[in-house]
């Protein structure tokens, strides 16, 4: 197991579009294990491979209270079941310290593979549906701050750039 480095906005690598996984192998499962370790350590409720600079369509999520419900989504595809939007104050490990209200569809159906390559389809709502959409955005090179005003996004960019300079 290994802790992976998480890319931070405005790193241009967060804008890459991840490629579908063609075969789930032992090295895929090694990456998934490292992603869970990194997500739980952060701590966070989800992590996309893009955030650890791997540009493949792999997500890990655990929205349970006790952190005992790890869920893997490989090549996730979603359909919106209820176009009514819900609001949630979102945060992101790649935009540390900032929270903004984002609107997303509340009920979705997702088809994806699990860690053994098996395909399943599930209907999701609540925080899991929100988190899954946030993570799929990462695979498409999108961040939750893309939904807010350019002025607010620019302010966040400046603050994070300054924090990153001070760390370097
Ligand atoms: O840990 C996280 N919390 C969170 C809260 C509201 C909406 C989405 C998230 S995902 C985030 C971890 C992360 O950045 N995943 O990409
Ligand atoms: Ni995120």
C-alpha cells in the first residue's frame, strides 16, 4: 500500500480527460487499494484517479459514517433519473479549504465495473449520487469550482497558488 500525492488546482493535469479501463488487472487493483488508503488518510469521501495523476476512469468512494463501505467504480456511465436539482456545499481534496454550493441531479443510475471487472447497474441518491457526479467530473477534467463565478474561481486560484508557493 502507498499514500499517493493529490494534485491541487490550478494544476493543468486536473484538466486531462481520463481514458476507459480496457482490462481490470492486478495493477488496477493495486492502484485502487492505494487510492482508498489516500482517500481515508486525507480524509475524504471520494477520490478520482485523475487527482493522483492517473488518467484512467477509476473512482473510489465511501460515504458511510464509519468509513467501512468502500465502493469502486470503473468506467462509470450515468443516466439522470430525476432532473430535479439538489444543492449541496461541496469541497474537494484538489481545492483544499474551499466550499461552494453546487446544484446537481438528485437521482441517477450508474453502470460501472467493480474491482473484479464485474459490471453492475445501480440507482443512487443522496450524498452518494452527489459524490459520484463530483468524481466523474474529475475524470472529465472538471472541478466543482467550474460551476461558480469566474471571479470567485480566480480568487480561489490566487489563494491556492500563494499557499503552494509558500510550501515550495
Ligand atoms: O471529501 C470530499 N467531500 C465532498 C463533499 C461534498 C461533495 C463532494 C465531495 S468529494 C470530496 C473528495 C474529493 O475531492 N473527491 O474528488
Ligand atoms: Ni474532488
